[in-house]
């Protein structure tokens, strides 16, 4: 079950233009919310990889974090870390 909370962010005109360009580069019709969610997942995956590589998080924290990612990103992180 996904728990939703309402959080709003303000974007500059330039940031919205960048977001729209990202949307154009993706095959299919994705909302700004979907694109931002994907970017957050990508950033989270990078953070997990970096923190784990530098021994700044435990195996348990790493695995709990991986569980929060879509399968394709879990595989990508594991492959980079050769786990």
C-alpha cells in the first residue's frame, strides 16, 4: 500500500522547461509527477550505491533501501556493486 502525503514544491520557469524536456525524451505520455518520481528513484538509487560503497550504511539499511526501488533499479544498483 502506498501512503501519500501532500507536499508541494515550487519550480522556477527554467526548472519547468527542463522537466518538460525530460518528458519529451521519454517514449509514452508521462505526467510531471511520474517523471519527478522517476528522478527521485534514480537519485535514491545513486545515494544507496554511494553510501554503501563508502561503508556509510549497513547491509540492513542498504537492503531496506533497495526494497523501496523498482525492480529494474534494484538490479542496476546490484550490478554496479557486483553483489
